[in-house]
């Protein structure tokens, strides 16, 4: 049996994870899977043929340590998926700026290294909006993400300054369709479309993750959304083993919110054929790229 490590975190009890659905289809192809925390010590990565990054959902707490572990894996005999180059490119949300420069429509964004309280009102004026979102450039699970009116932002200015004192961040106008319609996620395995879902937040929230009460629905994406997704993937450069691209509808069309290439939930629970599609794509990719 070939050996595959599924890179996770120490404890997923507070999260919804579905990667166990990969065990059976991968085993049918002759792959044994083992779940390992990225924080585990003394791991001999050389005993694995492949390490797939899946649920290290606390990496943002120590991104340099996370990159160090991935560097060790990529230096071993194991193939790392997605690659270290992809992770380094995707870990800082400035990749959105790069995609925008290549013609991908993103949610309008301002980029800052530190927060100056005197700038808060200017952010709202810049976007001509009464609600904005502050989020770190390196983040996951909507950690340290704030949806605020101008009054709330001024009232919480000291808190915002403290949170972003050492975290480069993004300011974006709040897009009403996130709560009115939802956030669209399309899933691709080795460049091939698999499935799509619509995520909507619970009442009086904007976070669509299940852990925050978000609701999920399987959808058939309209053609313009597929076109936007495939344009985004094409501009990444290196085709990843797995990708989730998240969009919101705007007056100008579908805007990319995130291209999730490190540890996205792939929601295998939402499409019962998706674990098999992943296994098929994985095995074909390994044979094509690595003669496995």
C-alpha cells in the first residue's frame, strides 16, 4: 500500500471536518491514509509517499512554524499537496491583489500594514459605504474579522488598533449579498470541477462557516459563475490538487472573495460523489506528475 498523510490539527472537536470520507475511495486505489497534526513532533515524513494538507485550521496562530513544517515535508521524499510554493503565495491575502492585476474581479480592497485610528472614517468614505469589514491578511475561520458601521468602528477603535498592531490587514466594503443571497463556493480537483454550494450566515451574522451557524445548500452554478471561477484558477499559474473559490454576487458580476488553496473545507458531505472524484483526480495526478 502507498502511504498518504492527511495533515490536520491537534483537535478538531470544535470543527466540522469530512476528510474521513476520503479513506475508503483512496484505500480502493491502494492508498493507506494516516491523519497527522501539523504540530506533531518527531514525524518521519520520508515514510509517506504524499502529504495532503487538509485541516490545520489553527495555522494562522503561528504561520512561520506552519511554513517550517511544510518546508520539512517538501524536503523529504514525500510529495506535498498543495505545494509549498502555492501555500506561500496563498497564505497572505495579497494574492488577491495579484489576481486583480491579472483581470480577476475581487471585492474592492484597501491594504494596510497597521491601523491608524485617524484613518477609520476615511475607509468608509473611500468606499462610500456605511459598513466595512476588517480582516487580517493571514487568517482562517473568520478569526479577527470585524463587520462594523462607522459608529461601531469608532467606538471599538482601541480594540481594532490592538488586534491589528502586528497584523497587516484588509478593509473591504460589506457586500450586502453575503447575507441577502449568500457566498458561493466552487470546488475543483486537479483543475476539474467537482461540485458547488451556497453558504448563508445565520441571522444577524456575516460568517458563513458551519462553526458560526452558517447554512449550506448544494447548487448548480450558473455559467457566469463557472466562467469567473475558471478565470481565477487559470491565473493562479500552478494548478493545485484542490481548490475552493468563493464568490459573492455584485452589481458588476461575481467578485472573488477568496481562492482557498491551503486548508479549505471541501464539503465532501454535500455531494456524495465528491470523495470519489477527489480520489480519482488524486490518483491520476500522482501517476501523471510523479509516476506513482
